[in-house]
């Protein structure tokens, strides 16, 4: 295995699936944990999954109709905070990858095409797919659902597993292309204006 392959091994499709699935199962027993060191590859991955896990459950809570509007507003603000940190986490992963490639001297010219989405966004989608699969499987184990409802969730669970497998393979192929300089890596910035009170007109006009 080349040195770059070894450096990028935590981002291998199968490794990511296993890591995210293990964290998802564990956190449903213990509660989600943010990493102690969020700047290592494993730490960055855990931090990203932490925010996706938190977002998933906050989105469930935001749809309750048995709590006050004030409580829903509090949940919505938590969703905004986690979503911004999730976007920051995606960028952090791509910046780390950019630094590794530059350090290795892999700097393809502008004539080399970029991928339609960078690795960080693919990894984010894998994290969300692992959450979808866990919760879809959870629905198939409920005793209060009809057979048709369970079959509905079972079929969708199989589709999600296939999608996750395809996405993991696409990520592996992209990393190979990046190492061979047949694709050009580029960090795409999110620039979420609505989260910045300086640039959100609904906020700065009413100051």
C-alpha cells in the first residue's frame, strides 16, 4: 500500500460505513459524543457524524405538536447551529485532503476536471445514509405496524443499502483519481449567508 493510500485509509468506503454504523448503534445506547481531538481524520469523521446524528433527532423533535412554539423555536435554533457546524466539518475534511495532496506534490493543472462534488460532501452523504439505514431497520422491528408498513420499510431499507454501497464505491474511485491526478481536488466553500447576522437582511435590517 502506498503512503497516500495509508494516509487516506480512514476515508475508504467500507471503513466509513463500518465507523458510522458502529457510532450510530453505540450512540443510541449512550448518547452522541463529540470527539476529543476533532482535527485527526477519525476525529473529523466523528465530528461530522455527531452533527448529522444530532440533526436527525432534532428534526424528529421539531415535528412534534404536543409542545409549545417556544420549545419548537429552541429546537430550530439548535438545528441551525448543528447544520452550520456540519457544513464547517465538510469543508474541514476537504481542506485536510487538499493539504495532504499538496504536501505529496499532487497538483494537477486547471485542465484536469474536478469531480461534481468533493470527498467531504460524499462522506457527509454516507454519514446520513448510515443514519437512514439504522432508523429504517428500526421501523421494521416495531410491533405496532402492519405487515404492509413493515414491507414498505424493508424494501426501502434494501434500496438504501444499495445506494450506500454505490456511494462508497464512488468515493473510493474518486480518491484513486485524486492520487493519480486524473481528477483535481478543490475545496468548495459553503458561504451560508443566513447564518451570519452581518449579511442576513432579516437580521441586520431590524437591528
